[in-house]
């Protein structure tokens, strides 16, 4: 029987013989003894001490199996327990040129991501991400939402043509999906509230710390809901995921030096900030936007919010903020116009606090056939390309809505890592499609 490091680091194991398998994470040789920091296959670390002769030939990242007695010694790193090694079996001796050491450029760590995911930082982030996915799924299951899967090879754009990845699909042209939303909309008529977790693809040409070309998209859609129902769903889901994750992953967050005191405050309700008010706040602070020709002007009603304005709005916030009621002109064709306020969309983005910015977009969908066709035309889309989607407005249309949440955006906020590329093990960006 084999143990993991975490299991044997306990009073119960002191004096007992254990076997443990893993890799040489660090190695220090003294005249008499060799100190091996062994990393197991869940990233747990324990010091193993051997008489110097027994550890000959070992190198960093060699794979080994160690048998020995658990010993308590306050000098032992990683929790004060160690293994007095009796025997060591070597599976593979790694060449001495293992490229990942203590100090590396970010670029090298990305080029060698298949190896750098053995670093403790990446292990900690991966575990936090796993918890986010786990608790997200759990929230939906426990609250009566049904999990579905939508195709990722599609014919129509959801979020605008400029970020579409084109694909040769046999003799046709197709695209990688930007969002499962239109398919989820089709499902609510027979499956009720549904949710999915699928990769979305966007050919994002700007290099930012919050855009990937492929990201994990958590999306939900339900019949007979209004904007307020959707926002409640979002704030409950996000609060649950955060509270559960910071409890389960306290150790990993501490390793990342993430002070979670602000995350603890993330409980419903979140503030609803009307879009118009957001623009007023930004104008009162002299906030400017950069225009296409590079010149600057004051932000004004009608402008979309971008990374900089979202940072400005949330820099002092402790909880997420919903910006509610964007002009429909900056939102896609499917956003429903508020019948009471022409030009205003029944839509909201959730902005994470402390400058992290948008993590969800959601709202009520346009359920009227002629209005949605008009909106498509205004956006230069050909309604014929959406024939199946328009059937949903034809046969039993109902008020409905939903939202999309970027898992990597949420993980970035929870972990407080600077670059979204570090929230995913093998990131895809404009300049990176390997490893
Ligand atoms: P942004 O304005 O930040 O570019 P968006 O409004 O284009 O995002 P949506 O279409 O609203 O994005 O997608 C829903 C959610 O998916 C976003 O709120 C965000 O969390 C996530 N998301 C969108 N694009 C990306 C991306 N390129 N990389 C990572 N996550 C993304
Ligand atoms: Mg959005």
C-alpha cells in the first residue's frame, strides 16, 4: 500500500513504516545524509532522509519509490514530519538538464508548461480551479438545473464576427463556437433550466491579462425568468462557489499568498449599478476612452465599458457589482430591449471587485420574432443564417434568459494571479498554441 505525503504527516504515523511514490522535487546532499523533498502525484511534499550513499545518482525530477519510517522533527520542512528512508527504488533517472528551477522567465515557464505544471504554484492553482468547477457543478445540480452539452462546431456567430475561428468542415465552412447560448435557448422548451460547461473560442487579437483564445464557459439558460431572477441566480452561484472554494482550498490560497478576507465578504446581494450611473461616476472622475485614431475623449453615455473603466468602477469595491441596463447598441442582437426604456437592454455584467472586472454577462433574451430580426439586420447579420434559432421565436416563444461566466476569470480573481494564462494548464492565445 502506498501513501501520499499529506496522509503520513500525522502523529498517527510516527514510528510506522510507509511506502510512498513520487518525484525528486528538491535535493540537498550533506556529508552523511541526503535530503530529498519528494513530491507525490497530488503535489504533496515530504522530506525523506537517506544515508548519503543510498541517494547516489538521484537528480531533480527522477521518479522514485521510498520506504522508511515516519519521524517527527520540527526541523523538517513542510510541516515537521519526515521519512527516515530505508530503501529507495528509482524508476527513471531524469537527465541533469531539467529546465525548471527556482527562477525562470514567465515565457520559459509557458514554453515548458508541460513541465512547469509540476511547480507548486501551478499545482495550487490547478487545485483551486478543480474546486471552482466542482462547486459550480454542485450548485447547479442542487438547485434543480439540468446539465447539457452543446456542440462546439457551429455555423453561426453569437458574439460578433471579428473573433470567429473559421474551420474547414468537410466541404463546408464552419466555426468554433463562441458560446453555447443559442443552443441552450433551444433546450429550455423541453428541459427547463439548463446549464453547460463547454470550451468557447474567440480569436481575441488584443493581448490582455484577461482574454484567452479558448476558455471554459459556464452557461445557464431558463424559461420564464426576468433579469432580476437571473441576477439572483448569478450572485448565489458565485457566492457559493467562492465560499466553498476558499474553505476547501485554504492551504493552496495561503501558498499563493492570497489574503481571502475580502473573498469572505462575497455574499448576496451584490450591488446593482445602473449603466447610466456608472458613466456618471466615470465622468466625475475624469475618465477617458481611447478612440480608434488613438486620441482621447471623456467617456460618454453609449460607450461600452472596457478593462480600464471596469477597473476604475471596481477598484474600491469589496464585492462584485452588477452594471445593469447597457444600451442595446453595445450588446449583441439577442439582448431584450426594456419595453419601458427604449434603447436600454435588460442585461447586466457582473464585475469582480478590486479591478478584476467582468466575469459574467447575462440578461433577458429578445423573445419577439420581428424585433430580433430587426436587431440582426441592424447588426449586419443575415437572419437566414439563423433559421433554426428563429424557429424558437416562432413555436411557443416565452420570456427567458440566462448568463455566461468565464471560469478562468473567476479563478483569476480567486487566486489573484496577474495573468489569465496561469489559470489554465495549457493556455491558448494569439501567440501560443503549444504545448
Ligand atoms: P470582454 O468584454 O471582457 O471581452 P465579452 O463581453 O466579450 O468579454 P461575453 O461574450 O459576455 O464576453 O462572455 C461571457 C463571459 O465569458 C465573460 O463575462 C467572461 O467571463 C468570459 N470571457 C469572454 N471572453 C473571454 C476570453 N477571451 N477569455 C476568457 N474569458 C472570456
Ligand atoms: Mg460580456
